[in-house]
C-alpha cells in the first residue's frame, strides 16, 4: 500500500497569507497526479520485467485508488492498494510441454518451476471463450491420480506479492515522494499565478 499525505509543518510561514483554497487545489491536484503516475509506473514495471503476461491496463484493474479529496486540508490523503488475490497461472507465461507422451503445462515464476506435481497439470480452455487456463487434477484420497478425478484451476502469486517479492515497493515509495514534491511546487506556482 502506498499512502500520500501532506505535511502541514513543511509549509513556509508566508503561505498563511495565501488563500487556503489555492493551497488545497494544489495539494489535491498533486496527490491525484502522483498516485496515478505511481500506478502507471508499477504496471509498466511488472509487465516490462517479464513477471506477468498481462496488459498494463489489466494490471491497473488489480490496483485500487482511494482518496479523501473533499476533506479539510489537514485530512487529505490518497492511497494505492494492490489486490491480494492470486492471478491465474495462465498469466505467468504458461506453455504446454510434452512429458511422458502427454501434454503437460509448464509455468515458471521468478525463473523457477511453480507448479507442484507439474506432471499432472495441463492447459485447457474455459467454457466461455478461447482463454487458456492451467488446471491440475485433484488426487484421490490415497494420493493417486488414477481415473478421471475432478480438476481445479491453479493460481499464482498476486500483484501485491509480486511487488513485494521484487522489491518494487521501496522504489515506488521513493518515486511517490519525489514526484509529489515536484508536482506540488509546479501546481502551487500554477495556482499562485491565478490569484
């Protein structure tokens, strides 16, 4: 989670003469621009590093922006949270491979084989379209896979786990801090000229 707040103690004393409305507008605009740029950067980094096979706009849907832009100046904040639900393994560059004269699925996350019992995993299509999914047969109570046992969809790590495991969170926090400072100065000058 990345949270952006405004530190009132850092404002210079001469700002007391400026209308609070201009300060609030600059703060709100800076928070909005900063949090959306951090969201875009995180989606591009996940996709660009080859961690997940998703479009950037789909990765952004796994992130939630929440804010309190209509509050008093001291209570303004913007938060970017990452979804903790695991992504389907088909989004991690899954590919079919031949094992023991049958087609199995191979998925590698962070360079390691991700599926336990991967010999029994396979790729199939969902019922509504052509989207490929990765499935694994449920074992019988004795642990064997004899017969047509039911199948279950396999899940990989979530977006929040990927960001945490790669160390992107500290980079994004640093980006948010520096971006907010530059945006605030730019927006504050913009609203000062309008007064």
